[in-house]
């Protein structure tokens, strides 16, 4: 009895630590969800501003007014179905870009996501291209280029030209319907002496991004070499004075990733290049590439170098297309899928297909849950047959526990022998749960990573399935002007999750061990707190799964009625064969 009390006390302490330490744990290992998109106040659902956003570009925190900075230099417009912005002719920089298909908030009048900003503004973030080499008079950051047109669109490419000394330089720019710019750099030697020239690209970013880098989801500097992607570099490392992080590759790319957005410099995939991150003072850093050797340019000769620049949303299908059709190695892995990509991408594609068929991501998640439960149903049948066999063995196991209560090693040995003699696998009942774990984790990553899930509504108050449930019980479902702390922000969905899990446990045969009984009694409510900060879509999956499991259990209890009968006393004579041998 004392051992049972000690075990229960230990479990209670672990549960309390898990509950109160959960925000800190998930902050590093498992980021819980996106920031809330809505908040319920006074019984009304209101859009929550994005605290990290700079939608109007001109905030009190801005270094300088962005409109003023943009007006100070000559520019040509950039317009595609996915982006709007402008190209700075001074320094030939792509430094003004917003993503018109993605908003800062779910409000109808919300500003689009701003990705790139010019130097001198808050969160400066821009790309440029240039040359280095011996005997070369290269254009600099103050060089003003001449443009062949006034607007860069998918159907109207633009060529920038300038002449410095005895060399003429050109940058031919084109853009597709997605987020990919193609950059052809040319240098013509007009002089009488041979020169060497190497075209390079750079990507400047001031400060870390607004997304949190974690153990399972990378946000920060990212580089791909030899078909692999390095997620281990962080902003502190690349911004540290004197630090230079170098990579060599033939085929690869380098840039910065947020959870949903990516900028990447992509050299010619057949060219050997040096890539590196360099500190640029303060919180700023720069990603860049250049060929591992310069090319000789004789008098009257012209050399050309082609690279690409991606700046946009990490649309999964679009990244896959760039990798497969354009040959950009490992480009799809700009999304940090992790070790379970083999589960995650099929679940995403199936979920996205369901969404296209149904039109609502929440209903698509419910349909996905139903599919998973149907696939696991044969295994669940075997699980219940195993549970019936285990229940039939309970009196014999209890007798062995009493007989060898002072000799624990012998007790375990005899119990294992009993399992072997009766041909019962005590772990068989765990298989459906174990199979659910990678599926649950895969859905978690899909909800956290896929831009397709961002700001997707369900029904009623659920306006964003990738954010937590905003309808909290502790503030009277929004009627009280009080915002509970994160670890007490219990919404309706977490409550339904706890209730459904409690109902599921109540249907299971009661364990004979008192500590296990107490654990099963507390576990649903601990998980209610643990799951509250996670995405609403993940909670909908789990609630639906629990409800389907309850229906499944009721059906299977009708196939295995012995599971409903009280466990005979340890001294009673029982016949386990009919239950154990019963076909599912």
C-alpha cells in the first residue's frame, strides 16, 4: 500500500511539473501554435493585431519613414499575381516587396505581408547582385542603373545597364507567376586588357525574424549543399562580430527562412560556388554566394552568369515544382519537415485534397481522422481481442503477485512465463496508440508549417485552425474583460478534448492496480491543460479521434462481452479459452 501511495505521489508531482513547465518545454521542443488570430471580448469575436507586423510600413519604431525612403531613389515597379513592390535602381537592389495573397491578420482590410524593406527602414531586408575581379571597375551601391522598362512583370522582363570605366554591365531580370526572379548578369570588356570577373549575389537582413527558432521547427539562416539542408545555424552565430560561416557546393542555395516565408539566393546549379553568412554590424547579417573562381574576359568579350532569387511564401507544391522542374536541389526542404517527412507530406497532400473537395479545412481534418480510424480498425479489433485475453489472465496474474510479493524478480519471471504459456502479448493493445503518435505529430507539423493552413477558418468562433482556441472558460467565454495566462487559457476545444478522453477511459476495463486507476482518472484533465495552447486543428483531430474510438469501443464490446464482465477473484476458476480464442 505504501508503494502505491509513493507511486501515485510521484505521478502527481510529474503531472504538476508537466502542467506548469509545459509552456517553457514547448517553447523550445514543440512550439504550440501560431499567435491567436481572434479574441472573444464582450461575447464578440474580434481580430487580434499581429504585434510583430509592420503593415503600414511607417510605425513609431521605424528608423525612417518607408515612403520617404522609397521616394528618395529611382525605381521601377514589380507586379505579379503574387507580389507587389519595386526595384531600386540605385545599387540594383530588390528591396521593396509585399506578398499580396497573404495578410498580416484575418481582417478584410488587413495589409499584406511585407517581406522586403530598403536600407534605412525598420527591419531592412533586401537582395542585390554585383561583380568582383582583377582589373575590374565594378559598379557600387551608389551606382544608378538605367532600366529598359518601367515595370517588371511575368510578361515584361527588364534589363538594367551601366558603364563603369572600360566595362559595360547588364542585369537582365525576369520574374514568374510565383516568387522566383531570374537574374542574368553580363559584363562586356570594352578595354584593351584582359580582366577577370565573378558575379555574386547577396541578401542582407537586419535582426532576427519574428518567428521563434525551436528544436523541431527552424526559423533563421538556412543553406543547402550537396542535396542536404543545414538548419543548425542561427541569427546570433551569423551576426557575431568576426564570424564567417562558409560553405562550398555545386548545386545549392542560401538565405533566410521564417516559418511561412523564405528568401533564397540560388546560384547556377551546375556551378561550383562559395556561400557564406557574414556579420554586417549590430544585429545585421548577410548571406551571399560567388563562384569559386573568376572568369577571364578578354578585350571585346562578354561573359554571362545566371542565378535566381526566391522571395515569397513556402507553398509546398510550388517548392516541389521548383525542385523537380527547375532542378533546384533540396528546395522543398526549405520547409523543416524533420525526421517524419515520410508521414507528414502524404498527410498534407491528402488533407489538402480533402480541403479542395470539401471547401473547409476543419471538416477536412475530421474526414482525415475518419480515414485514419478506418485504416486502423482491423488493428483495433486485434487490440480488443488481446485485451480480452489479458482480462482473462487477471486472476492468475493476481495470484502470482500475491504468491511472490516478496520476490519481485521471480514475480516478473513467472508473469512472463504465464504470457508465454497462454500465448498473450501484453503490448498488443498498445499498437493502435503507437501508430497514432506519428500521425498526430505529422498533423502537428502540417498545421505549424504549411502556409495553406494559415488563417483557415472552421465554424463559429474558430477563425484560424493553426492558432489556439480563443474562447476561454476563465474569462466567461469572453464576457469578462480578462485575458488568462497561457497555461490557464483553457478554451472550449481543450475542455471537449478532456471530456472525450475521460469518456474513452471510462469505457476501458478498469485496471486492477490502484495507481493505474488514479493515473487514468487524472490523465484526461492534465492533457486538457497540456493541449490548450496547441492549434485548434490538432485538437479537432484528437476530439474526433476520441469520439470515433468511443463508438468503436461500444461496437467491439458487443463482439467481446467478456470485457464487460467483472474480473473474477484470484481464487476463482475461470475458463479463458472462449474469450481468447474468439474470432474478431
